[in-house]
C-alpha cells in the first residue's frame, strides 16, 4: 500500500504563468516517455521480478515515479494559473483548453491521450529490465528537450532535478540486471524456458 | 525554526534517504551508506515531529491531529504557496 507524504519530492514555485511551457511539459504527465507510464511500468513489472535487489529496485523506483508525476502535474498547474485567454490563444494551449480548461489530463505534448500501449510487462525479468533502462534514457532525453525549450529558472530547476533522477534510475536498473543475469547464469536455467520442438 | 526552513531541511533529508535507499537496494553490503541512511532517518524523524507540532500534519495516518482535524488544512503541495524557496548556499 501507499501512504501520502504531504509535500513534493522537490519544491516547485513558478512565479510567471507560461501556457506554452505547460503545453510541452504535460507530455511528462501522460506522454509516451512520461512519469505515468514509468510508474505503471515498474509497479506492474515488479510482480514477476526475481532477485531481492531487482524486486526492491522496481518497487522503489516505481514509487518515486509517482512523486515525479505529482511534480509534473504541479508544474502544469502553476504554469497555467492566472494565464489570460489571449495568452492561452497565442501559446497554442487553446486546443487543450477547450477539452480540459485548466484541468490536468494525461496527454502528450501533441495531444495524444495516455495509453497503456506505451508500456510493456513481459514476464521475463531480463526483457523487462532492458525495457526499463531504455525508458529511463527516453525520459532523460525528453527532459533535455524540455530544458532546451524553457527559459525561466523556476521551470528549469525542477526539470534538471527530474533529468538527474532518470540517470540514477538507469544506473540502478543496470545494476539490477546484473544481479538477475548472475542469478540466471548460476542456475543454468532459462526463464521462461523455450519450448522444445 | 520557520516553517519553510524546517520543510527545506526535511525535504533535503528525505531526498537523501530516497537516493541512499535506491543505492542500498543494489549495494546491500555497503556499511558506510547504511550508517548514513540510519543517521538521516533518525534526524528527519525528529524534524518531522517538530514540524507536525508547529505547522500541521505531514504524513497520512502517522501523525496525530489537534482539533479540528488538521489534515484538510491547505495549502497542498501542488500550490505555489506550499513550497519554499531553494537556497543557493544549501549543502
Ligand atoms: Fe525514472
């Protein structure tokens, strides 16, 4: 189960509304390499993970991604708060506005609603950990592109924090994969076992 | 300590604890990291106690509330006014 900790993992205090940045950052809420996909992926895969190290890693990184989802929702909320109709029109957030006003809805930057097709849970611990390492790299790239599009330090600082977390997560998944690989090698056992013809 | 100073300290320590925890998951025999982890947990627990007594509930289902029920008190973490300024000279 989970218990709510009534604070953010990293503080967000955006003074200037910027609906253009909100339209881009929402992609880390509901986009293909976003935090919702990340948390759902890891928290689902953990049920079939093996080795104590890799189980704990998936469980805890999946949990941390939920905190990142909250940070992204917070950024979008603060970026749209107080924006005028003209600002919304000129920023390109108008299409989102007519569907959701200032509600936080999981879509990508290009407006595609969230889908579970963004993630995989393959049942093979090696396959899942390779997917997770790739997912962390894709999220890191996205944060770099978002930072390239931003100019307000109030926005850039939390994005940099989130980017650095992806690097740490990639590292931990790599270490977990080594434990899983070693375990499988030591058992001389293939999982799932290929069907003999 | 002011609310923001206390929350800044708690947030920094909690982050350190999250990061050390992830490290320990794949390095369970690292004694130095384990000592830092345990020390930080002790430290943050006493700061959280202080925060709860002066400024309200922090962790669901684990801190006691005064009357009336304090959990519903704002601001919530997604509101700008909840969050503190980052200080440059933090170590
Ligand atoms: Fe991550």
